[in-house]
C-alpha cells in the first residue's frame, strides 16, 4: 500500500502498490490522477548528447552566418573602391 494526499482536500488516501490511473477521493469525491513516478520523471527528459549536438550545430550555423556577413561587407567595400577608381 502507498499513502498519498488528495490534491483537492489534502486528506490521506491509501492506494494499492503498482496501481495507477484515475481515482475518486473517498473524502471529497473529487477525481484525481495517480501516475507512476518513473513514467512522470522520464516523460520530459532528453538525452544530453542530443542537446549538445543541437548546441554545436547552432554554433556552427552562427559562425558561418557571421563569416558570410563579414565577407559580403568586405566584398561590397572592394567593389565600391574599385568603381571609385582605386584603393588609394
């Protein structure tokens, strides 16, 4: 048996081990859900290597975009200088 508190009235409720789902509180007759702790804790976890890979990919894309912008500005300045008659 596991003892929990009703999320509505905070009264103690005893439930059978390994029983999960929708229940009615015997004290206030409100419905509540009791879930397996392992299922809840694993529900929103993400593999750390996937997160690292995404961060690396975003970093690489950012660097490429920055270098592209620098090259583009340099190219525009070069074109402008050559149209104005030289660099000197």
